[in-house]
C-alpha cells in the first residue's frame, strides 16, 4: 500500500520545482507547490482541520541580523552578554531554525507558518520585524513574498499564526494589521466555523489566507482568527522519547471539533544543552541526530477528526518532511475506498 501511495503522489505532483527567484531549488524531489490543488476531489471537501498539513517552527528564522540589537524576547542577562560581538554570533546558531526562505518553504509544501514579531528599539517609523532572539526580516517583506507565491498558486491555502508579540503597543498592532490587509486583500478568510472550511469552499470564495492573532486585538477585525482556534501544545523537552509521548497524549486529548490542532514535533534546548553544544548550534546539536526519529513518528500518524492536523518541524529541508506529512492524506482516501467495499 505504501508503494501505491508513492506512485500516486508522483503522478499527482511529479514535476520538479523550477528555480525560484533566489536561484535555488527546494529540497523535495517532487514539487509540492500545488499539493492542495492536486488532492483528490473527495479530500477537497474534507474540513481543513481533518487534513494533514506540514508547517515550520519559527518559520521566518532562516535569516537573523547579528548586527541588530538583541530582541526584547531575551532576558536582561542575555542582553548584557550580547554586547560582546562573539555572543551574537553564537546566538545566531541557536536562533536560526530553518534553512529555507518563505518562498522555498511554500514551494516545498509548507502551509503553516509560526510567526513571532516585534518592534525594534530606536526605530522611529514603527516598523515590525520577525524575531527569535535576534531580529529577522521586516514582516512586510515576508508577507509580500508569500502573497507573490499565492497569486501564482491560487488554490493553495496558508495558515499564518502570529502567536508572540514583543514591544508592541496599539499603534504597532494597527500597523501590522494594515500591512496584512494591504498584502493579502481579498485573499483573507474571515473567521468562521472551523468545520465549515474545506478547500472547495475556500476556492469558491477565492480565499487563501487564514490569520491567527494571539492578542485581544483580533476582536476588532473579522479576518483575524482568535489564537484559541489553533492550539499548539509545546513539549519543551530535549528528549525524543518524551516529545513523542507528549505528542501522542495531546492528540488523544484533541477537541474533535471547533479548532485546528498543531503538533509541534520539535525539541527545545535547555541552558545546559546550549552550553554543551555552544559552537555547534541548534541544527548540529539537537536536530540532525533526532529528526529521523521524529519523522518515523510522523509516518505512523493518521489525519482525521482525532488524528494529526498540522505538524511542524525545525529545518524542514533536512529530511523529506513536507512530502511525508502530505502523503498521510492518502490514508483518508484509502479509508473511503475501504468503506465502499
């Protein structure tokens, strides 16, 4: 059956990704740029909360600026240490959790993006940046990169989860929401019943972007979904065994209706982890050796009302993460075929 699924996927998505504007190719053997558009008709009418959807953790952190100030998400002790230039170089090794740009992640099939944003001290123009220890690119630039992809792929849907805000007052929030409106315009999907959202319905409405906003500010705009609609339980562990146990437990406790669900298949370094692997960084210390075991867990999962929905990972290009998650949707197709027997 696994072989059949692989043949089916190659027939469905068999074209190789063409070079993107940066001149590189995504890591996937097959192009997943239009995987939602390529799903069988039956799955186009399944609630999005029942589909298996690949996502990335700290999605924007493929680039951080070691020359900028340390972000307001860091402790005063770290800020003091960061006055030493070497400290920022080491911070960068632990702040970066992805290799691929937004465009490259989208081409690879990633459809959920974990976003943390902040104003920058001393900026008079109230610009908003992505942040993970160090400042990343401007949010506006990232939104425009995504919109460009969505315009070229009108049947692909993305989840943008704004879940951490730092050093932002009401004016900053209004600026951010205005940028979201200007970037996506009619592509934005108004908050509604989770169970009512299928690919087919979104295609009919020509909506492609779901914005989740973990701040009371969401109440002022119909296209901002409350953060409680997309819970993302966090294991906060360096142990693969504990992580998998946590993922299994939280899936068994998943609400069968009313929300999406994010399984964060990630390991989180502790202070002693960073101390031991200071120079190696997150990728070499934690991710490289543990990602295969995490991917093995993903392969055993099944989507559905009480199954996996959105699964996130660090460094999504190191293994065939996105394709592995996408292929889980074939299990829903197989269930339908068996039901007809």
